[in-house]
C-alpha cells in the first residue's frame, strides 16, 4: 500500500510537471495559432510597498499557417487557489472571473513571426482595467490573445497561464504570517549534456560540438544562471547550494586551455576558449565559503545503471575528485541528488554494495553516500528519515514547488506561499539542466528573499538540514519508473563495457619506479562511460550509442597495448615436455597481470600461466607444455585478464617444429621393433634348425674310386646348374 501511495503521488507530480511552461487551452484550432511565452511578471510576489499595478511581459509567436491581424492582449484573473487548485490551474487552466481591457499587441503577424508584448493593469483598485484582487493569496493569471486570422473573423487565438502570489495588497491587508516560518533552501544546478570526447588541459581536448561555447558566453544559459547566483540577495546566500556536474567543470577546463570540435570534415578549432576561461574564473571566485556539492558525474542516470547491474559505475559517478582540484574548495561530501529526485531500491543497494571490494579501491574514494535528496512523494513519513537500516539520511524535495517551477518563478513562489506554515523544510529543486533565463532565475531568488524579509520563510543552509537530529524513521524508497529514462538497451551496453573496464582496472598495478597509477590509466574510460549513461540521453538511444563509442574505443586501445608478440620463425621443441617460449608485451604505463593460454589442439596441451608484465618492457615466459606429436604444426596462444573476462591483444599463431616422440609414436615404434625382432628371431631359428637337421643325417656309402681325366679348374658360377655337377644340386 505504501508503494502504491508513493506511486500515485509521484504520478500526480509527473502530471503537473508535464504541463507546458505556458499552459495553452486546447478548446479549438483557433486558440493554437499564437504561442505565448511569458517572460516576466512584475511584481512577484506582490507586497503592499509596491504600486497598485501588475505588469506582464512576453512574446507572441504565430505558429499557425495564416497571417493574423489586429492581435490584442488582455489579462484574466481566476479565483483564489489552495494547493489542489494550484495543481489544477497549472495543468488545466480555466477561464477567468475578472478581466482587464484588451490592449493592442501587433497589427499583423505572419506565420513564424514573433513580437514582444507588455501589458499593464491595475491589481486592487476599482477600474475598468483592474483585476480587483481584494484578498492576499495565490491567483491564476491568464494571458488571452484575440485576433483576426486570414479567411476568418475575430477569435481567441492563444492563451497562457501563470500564477500570481500576493503577500499583501497595496494599501490593503496582508496575508497572515506563520508562527514558525518554514525553512527554505534552494538548490542551484550547473549542468549540461555531455560534450567532451577527450579531456586535456594542454590544448588537445576534443568536443563533439561547440554548443557549450554559446551556453557559457554572455547571454547564454549557464552564464545567466551563474550571474543570477552571483547577484543573489545577501541574506539568501547561505540558503543557496550549488549542485555542480563535475563533468561540466572538466569540459570547461579543457575548453579554457584550447580545444577542437569534431565536424564531418575533421576537427576544427573551437570558438569558446575565452568564454570558458572567463566563466570558470568567475565560478572559482564565487564558491569559496559557499555551499557546493557534486551532482552524479555527467548527470548519470543512476537508477537505470543500477537496474542494468552497473554497480561500480553508479559508485564511480558518486566519487567526485574534480571539484576540489578544479575549484580549490572542499565541497560537501556524501551528498547526492538523483535525476527527478527518485531512487530505485537497486540504486540504494548499489550505494553500499562492496561485494567486489569496489568501495575499497582508490578509484572510488569518496563514493559513500550519507545524504540523498529525494522527492517527498517517494519517501513516506516525516523528517528526519533514513533509508533502510544502514542507508543514507533523506532530505525531502518540495514536489509542489518543483512542479510549479516548470511554469516560471511566479508559480514556484506561489507554491512556496502555500507552504509557509510547513513543518518540513521547503527545498527548491529545479531540473538538473535548468533552462531558466537570467531574468527568471533572478526573479526566483528575489522573490524568495522578499518572503524571507516579510517573515514568511526562514533561510536554511543545506548542510544544516543534513546534520539535524538522528533519523528514527526507517523507510524504503518508493520508485515510479520514468518512461523517458535510459533504455534497457542503452544501459545494457554501458554495463557490459563497465564490466570490462573494471576487470582491466583490477588487473593493474602501479610500477614502483613510476608515479603513474591505474586510476590515471582507467579514469578517462570511466568518465567516458558516465557520459554515455547521462540522463541527457533519455529517449535518445542513438545519442547514447554515439557517446558509448568513445569509451568502447578507449577499451579497445587499452587491450591492444597488451599482447603476445608473433614469433618470426618456427620454434623447435626437442622433447615431449619442452617448454614453449612466448614473448609478452605491455605498452601501458602500469603493470598488468595476465593469463596466457593455448587454444586446444590435438597432441598439444599447456596449463594456463599467470604473469605480471612490467610497463613498457617485453617479457619472455616459458609455458609448461606437453607435446605428443611430431612434425611441423601451428598452435594459437591467447592473452586475457586473470578472470578470463577480457581478452587482451589478438591471438598469436605460433609455428612449432617438434622432434619429440609422443606416447602414440613410442607405442607404434615399440610394436614395430617387437615385430622386427620377432621376424628376425624366427628366421634365425629356422636356419639353426635346418643346420641341425643336416648334421643329423648319416654319411653317404663309399664308392670305388674312379680316376677321372684331369681338367683345368672351372669357376663355380660357370658350373652352376650343369648336369652332372654335384654342386648344382646343393640346397
């Protein structure tokens, strides 16, 4: 039931958040012809010290397919709102109950054309052009545009809604002040989508594009946010906490040193070096003594990563080592703020998962989380609260204020006005990549300052909220899956690459004669993996895949630097157990422990051997092999990490020439020798037997001696086979 309530509440907030910043009625096609962007409402909030007037400024844009003539604008006020009414007014605006006069806005607007407008009306006093606000509170304010489209008549062609907070009326009553004003703390995010391909502070950095140059330049989004922060009212400074993306700082550092940008025609020089240098210098000057903490690196989608099993990358995203080095400050440690203020239970488990001793490594120093900023709708109960038995403390974000902020500072201030008596702190949490203009950002801070000065709110620093009473309530975080978060496909690929990166890191050691560490070797790859898992790629698998190609290339380069050297000539093995020599090469700057294996081959076997290869030096090792074949043949040797998970280099084909006799050859030779001895023995035996038989025969009978005529000797070969010659009959 608790999860259901959290999900329902989160769904309600999602509905409110999804409302466009300038909600537009959809009653007819005519009402969609003009898009209205409200840029400023003055004053906000309204107080008795100000003139009895309200001014609304903005732009009108013809988004239809016809020219519009005689565009005119007026304001409409609705009834006073409570919290539920505010949610409804922002998502489904209603017609007003009090109307100002129409005022000319533009004589003609062609399709695509924009024009600025400003309308001034009376707030309280009675007149034909007054909104007649008689009681302090929160009121919906509708900007209504009429005009004449071509081929049509006068019609309502556009509308947009904002909200007007009224603390006190000019010359009239004031809103009741709470006995104990709610504490207020404002998060100030500085983040952008990833741009960095190769980080470098010597002028060799490479970026995917040069869009960040415009963000940092005068008038850019990040320039405006920093400027509004710098100009915040003095009494509010300790209640504002900068939430900085470490990857943004790394990128700006690289840009400030000189950089190139990828283009279809090849890298070109970037144009934002001066702007980056100036922006970074301002940030360094602004932050000493102020509240600063790190967002997850590259604004990584922690929940999607945790569900994909990339635990070590979740932890790496929290192990900020950049802000202290780059900005020269001691940022708040142990604090994190997930995207949307939501935390999956698997992400919570990843915070403390040390099953692979990852948190004990030098790479993940500082990755432990003690405080997490979460949407109040996902964490039931009241402050102070802890997640689980050993989880971090929770600081709840005000969901109504967060949702209202999407509709501009006036709406956010109105939401705060409805929560001034809240026992829970009001933590204002803009989106991580907040698109507010400098004017809107300043208006928000000035409005909060006014409410503090009027004793409706009390400023509170984030460190104070994080160090309150020891939590007694222990709850599990609720989580509503975000349809736009990183897809399973994208996070699966990132998780697989992370597994190989961590496997390589575990296989490395620092050389005793070098200051270069495994952390320095592998950090660029892990940083690139964070960029590939940024929440900026939600709903954009193609962008995530492009970003992932960078760390994939880095991993390929690393594994290619550790290899088996291909022998130039055959290797001769003289015996069955002759060791097989193999040369291992490590071109990295750290030692690497590897496993050397032979692929299975009939008649050849060798147990895997594990070796440390020093940086930059080849190493000859002898594999204890068993060769049961002779002749010339080829074996394939491969190299991997000791876990076997990551293959290093490519396989090496080693040509062998063996003169050794294996078991089979010896058996065959033995059988042949036995057969030879047997046949030879048989022949000798037969000869001996025949000889004995001849000797055992009786001598021939004596005959009378006959004197033959004497003849000359005749050669034996000449008499062979001559009839009458006894030698011819010898057998």
